[in-house]
C-alpha cells in the first residue's frame, strides 16, 4: 500500500480504507499528479489485505474543485498530455464502476466536475450541509464527458439533469438529498464520521451477498458506461480545440489570485 503527497491512503484494522484527495491549498483540484493517482489507485485498493470498504473524501474545505486550470491550459497545446488525461478519465470511470468493494463518499465541501464523478460513482454519498455539486463543463465550453452527465440521469431524472448539466449552477446538499444524489446530509465537519459509520455497517454484511447485489444494482450504470463513455470523452477531447473554451479558460486563469 502506498500513499503520495496528493493522495493519502489509510487502511484500518476494521476493514475500512480511507482515501483522501490531498491538495487542500488548491481545493483538491486535479493536477496531472492527482489525476493520475486517483485513476490508477483502484487495483491497489482492491488488493489491500483485509479491505472491505472504501471511504473517499477530500482534505481541507473541499471535496474536489474539479480539473486544475493550469492543467487544462496545458492540454490545449500538448496533445500527448491531453490523450493521457482523457485515457485516465476513462480508466477512472471504468475502475469505479466495476470496483469489487463498496465505496462511500464523504463530500466535505465543493464537488465540481471530477468531484461530481467521484461522488456519483460511489455507492453511498454523505454530504455536509455547506457542500454542493456543480458541473460547469458546458458553461466553460467543454462537452460534459465526466462529471454528472453519465451518472446523474440514473439518479434524478433526465429533464432535471438537462437543466443542471446544460445551464450549470450549484446543487445544494439539501437539493442533492431530495433529488437522489446523496444519502445523508450532516453538519459541517461530520461527513467523514458518518461515512465511516455507513462503511462499518457495510463491512459487517455477508460479503458474497453484498458483492453480488451491488453488481446487479450497478448494471444500468455499467451498461451506460459501456455504451457512452468512449464517445462522450472523445467529444470532450475535441472541445479543447474550440475557441469558446480557450477564451473562457483564459478569462478564468486571469481571475486567479497570484
């Protein structure tokens, strides 16, 4: 078992492995290192001796603010980097969709873009009351290849999803609970505690019954990923060539504090 500066892995004697996105100074936005780490970590997690459930959370005050803006800027001109990141994105979705152990997301703050993916690909989601979801792909000028586009229609209905994917905006924790994107809403600072409590209940279940039932419940998502993932990520890849995206990104980068 390995940890890195950007991704902490803590395995307990209770069978629960806590995985923490660890770029708090950048709101856990995914730079090249973190993106690669979170995409590649799943076989390693499945191989941890005694592991029975995963809890996924973020360090500091955010779950994940999505893609790191300088990384997105580099992906415009560096075609090899763009291909690498999009290949990792596909690997991440497939790995979480087929992961053999239950995953509980402790959403401790903003979950944007990639953060939406990580939460919605989890089995159970605990959100703190100040946390929110947002998928700004389209508003930025990118095809919504990850984020909520693949998973949200299975949870909250196509008509509502179209509003929040196409027009963007923040989905509050209360709305997420009401619309089927979260299982629990807890006070600020309590998401990890509640997520661990749910994970503790999961690890006590008969393992074969849990695993096979999860597999059946995840079949609609697995089918959607098999049918749509490659196509939508290819379309997102082409978005990096679009002038509208490039202009929007430059404006966002110009607003960043030095």
